[in-house]
């Protein structure tokens, strides 16, 4: 990993002021999938919004509550998506504070038709794991404005990493959840993730000039446009590698992953295979590949 990325090493559980009216707490859940841990954001100076409360962890709940000054209160709990490292603590935080939970929908909302079909066949997601019991109090729509105490947030539907994923715009700042991160490219793992949606969501975020992205993990992204360009080009590069591999003959997602993710640790090959499968589904939609039989994770794909 780039040494500059590794410099992001905040003190866990201690709120850090990012700019006036915005603080960040990092949850104690570091892993190969979450980097230093989940970023929880506290927005506001009076009535606070908590963005992505994080995993169901006693210490992190205590840290969030301790960050609320006597003249402050938590009025909104906002969740970018229902992965286990982002949403489970929302319920307990809501019970403690009385604040409602706001999100696009439950853990299965926003899936595309092809992902609904794959899930019905028994394909289960990988990666961070689904908070399957997650249900918000308030379901948000795209471009909805949430009014708080001295702050406004605008929702931006960004499915791709996860079906119910949503970003929040605050002026020229965007809270991007796991859709755009600086320390790694976002995992897209069917049926929870959809690469076709992911690329469309990148284009949506490109429609506005942003000053900074605050992601679900890692340091602030201070060159948002460049990072979006990199993500898109990275995915297009993977697409070319997959097509080049299939030009040599039919193959399964796992076999393709082993050929193109040559520097990936064995422990992450499952995630790499899911990413390849996501690309194959996207390429199927583009009429560039097809499964030899039924579409499923172990299918053998060939070029058209």
C-alpha cells in the first residue's frame, strides 16, 4: 500500500475536527476490508447529524455519545448503506437519543432486476456482510433535502457498491460512503453490488464540482474529480483485462481473477473473484460475453 495512504492513522474513538461544524470518529473495526475502521461523521454545532454510526460496538457507541456536548443533541442518524460496518449501531443510537434513522431503504432496497434474480437463485454477498435486519425510520428519495440545525444535506443515489447506497452532499462537500474511497477501490460484490450501477453512480457524482469527499473509510479525498476519473479508468482497465483473458478461451470468474489479480493476497481472492463476476455481469449487459449455461457465480463465460 502507498506509504502516503498509511499515514492516515487516527486515534480510535477520539473525535477529530475536519472543518467548522464537522468532526470524524473512527470505529474500532480495522480489517483488510475496512482499513483503519469505519468513519463516523458528526455534522453540526447544535442539533447534530450522525452519518454512518458504524458497527454494533459498545466502545464506539460510548465514543459517539461522549462527543455530544451538553448544549448539543443528536437529531438525525443517516446511513449510506446497510453493510455490517456502517449501519448496525444506528438502532441502539436511535434508542439512546430518540433520533430517527434516515436511509434510502432497507438492506435489500435498490437492487437491480438481474441482482434480484441472482439472489433468488441463492447467491449471497461477500465482503463486509449485510445488516439484513436494517430498516430505516425514514426512507429517502434521490435529491431529497434534509434540513437540520444550521445544516442541509442533499441525497444522491449512488448504487453500485450496495443496492441501497446513498451519498450526502453538504455544500461542496460529499459524504460518499463506500462508493468512493481514497485508500482502495470500492468492492462490488453481486448480488449486493452491481457494476453497471456503480459506473452510472460515478457519472452522477461527476456532474458537480466537489471540494472534498469524506468516505466511509480512510482519509479525506481532496481531489474528488481526479479520484472519480481514476476509479472509472481502473474499472475500464479491469474490463480490458477480463476480455483479453476470455479471448484466450472460456473461463470462470475465479480463473480470470487468478490471472489478472497477480499481486492480491490469497485472503482477498474471494473479493477479487466477486469483482470479476460483477464485471462479467456488466459485460453480459453490454453483449460482449455470455455464460455457456445458466448465469451463476460458477458459470463458464465466453466472448461473443
